[in-house]
C-alpha cells in the first residue's frame, strides 16, 4: 500500500487507522525491519482483542520469519504479558495494540530482549527508514533459511511471576469490582487473582475490540462512571479499571472516588522501598504530585524526576538501577519486572496494602495525597511555542518563582507549581497544576489557562 509512515510511526510506537493508514502488508514489512534492526534469531509476538490484531500480528510474524527469525506467537495477551515474555524468554518482542484508542486503530509496541523499549531514538526511526526504503525499491529478498512460527501460552507463567512479587496470602477478604472495558484485563485478571481471598465482581470482561460499553481509557473520567456506580452498589472495598491493553490500572475507593495515580505511586514506592531495606531510587515524572518525592525521601529512598513518557522512565530506571517508577497517567514500572510497566502488579500492591490493615481505602490513600491537583487539562492551541513564550514572559522574574524546561515549561513556587507541555501529535497544550490547597490551585490553574487560551 502507499503509506505515509510519518503519520503512523510515533515517538514510542506505531499507531494508525486500519486499513486506511496501514494493513497486513505493511505489518509484514515492519516484522522484517524489526529483525533487521535487532539482528535477532528469535522474537516473541502478541496481540490484543481488536478485530485487526490477529491478521496484523500474523503478518508481522511472517515478515520476521522470512528474515530468518524464529517467532514465538503468544497470541492474546496484555502488553505487560508481552513484556513478561520478552523478559522471561530473553527475546525482542512486538505487541499489537492501540491501547485505549478507538476500535479502528491498531499499533505495535516494540521492545528488545529483556523488555527494553524501542522508541524514536532507540531504533524506531531506523525501522521506519528501512520500511520506507523497501516501499520505494521493493521488498527485500527472504533470508536463506526462514524462521519457524511456534505458539506458546504464557498467561499462567506471567500470573505466577506477578504473584511471586507481592504476598497476598495473609490479607483480609476484600470485595473488588474490576472493569476491564472489554479489553485484555478480561483475559489476565481471572488468572492473576485466582485463589486469593477476593470477591471479584467482573465488569465488561468479554474481549471485544469494538468497545461496546465505553472506551477502554480510564484516564477519561467518563469511562470510570460505570465502575464508580457499581462499587457503591456492591458495597465493595475498591474498584480497578484497566485500559484496553491492560498495562495501566486506575483505582477507585470504597466511595467510588478515584484514587490519584500519584497517591498509588507513593503507596507502591513505600512498599517497594520496604522490600529493599528502606533504600533505593524511585523514578517519578514531572507531573506527579509533590507528595511522591516527599514520601519517597521520608521512607529512605531517593526520588529522581524525569520527563513524561515511558521511554524516558525506562531509560532512567536502567541507568539509575531504580526499584520502581510511576507516572501520573497510571503507568507503573518495576525493576523486578525488567523495568517495564505493569498496572497489574501495581493493583496487587494496592490490594495487599488495603488487605493488610483494617481501614477503608479512602483513609489509606489520603496519607499519600497531600495536595490539590487540577488533573490534566488540554487546550487546542495553534501556536504552541508562542503560548509557551507568553507564559515564560508572564512568570520570569517573579519573586520566589522558578522556571525549568525539562519537559515543556514548569513554573514553581513554594506552595504551588504548574507544567505546560505541547502534545507530540496534536495542536494541544497540556496543563497540570498543583497547590497546597484547593483555592490556591484554582487561582494558579485559571491564571495559566488565561494565558494559554489567550
């Protein structure tokens, strides 16, 4: 097909509309290019429940085998299950998913052996260049010896590995509502939670890549409404919501109120520090709450601040030897999971923390949530750089205010901060603000929005 790869090769993955922007024939070329890049003699390939996923992942596998690589096809899986396979089998991996995007989208998340990420700066640009070259000059000749295609189910081993990292055997009985959003959580949750003292109330566990009930994107509050209602109706202790490929997990308390991913990050960080003798580095991106670095320090750890995005977190995890990392988007990274992100492991930590003490989740989480936050607010802006310059001009030189450019622009004072970042893919500026109290946060948020929106 005639394809504009600039539209589908993103900063961290391949993603686009099927078949308008890419199809099986292009997936086959990506498979060949992935083997060419990695020089791998064997790879692992998995896919989510989208209607286009089996065809695309099968084509990718054929392309990889044609270049001489043996392909282990793990079939239906969550993204973190693919990372498990990459780590446990020591193979480069490819996961076919578009995460929380609508049904007509699909994509590929790529990693090297040990679940090391492949992004623009770590091989994705080279893969794009190879595919573009082949589209222009013709498909490469097959290798002298084609690789094999082998099917392997890794679900039970994945579940056992996660359960080995968190001890839930002694927790009190808990009632938990789980909203899988018709995504891969419906595939993984039953295996991971089997046999625990949990009364699991399943919601939308049927695998359906058309997402008939709601988008599988719990970051949007509209997609948590069903879960919140059900938690209250059931008198449950908590609720868990997974996104489409089940690598992110969102938590709601017994009242149906969302628990901030920053609070989850701080909670899990304290548990991982305790497992490591009260020492270790914890990564957090720059839009997580100030609660996170404060609590990490209080528990003996060393917080390290990074840019937003899994490739930055994973790179810093590897460089620093960090034991854990968290993002405000509810991605959670663990050294003991090959530095990869797994919402399921974070969920197990929350269940363990709640079940090890008698109080409700709202009280437990409050100890990790010290500030008032705005959440992420998107504004459509034609001139992103111009608006950022206007913010810089408005705050530069103010007494007690600092500015930094680690990711977008962060403006900070003693009792408040906000960050404004441009989207990589859309004409948007993303604002996150936080302050010591709600009234200060509202003032800071509204002042920043007035400049952003001109």
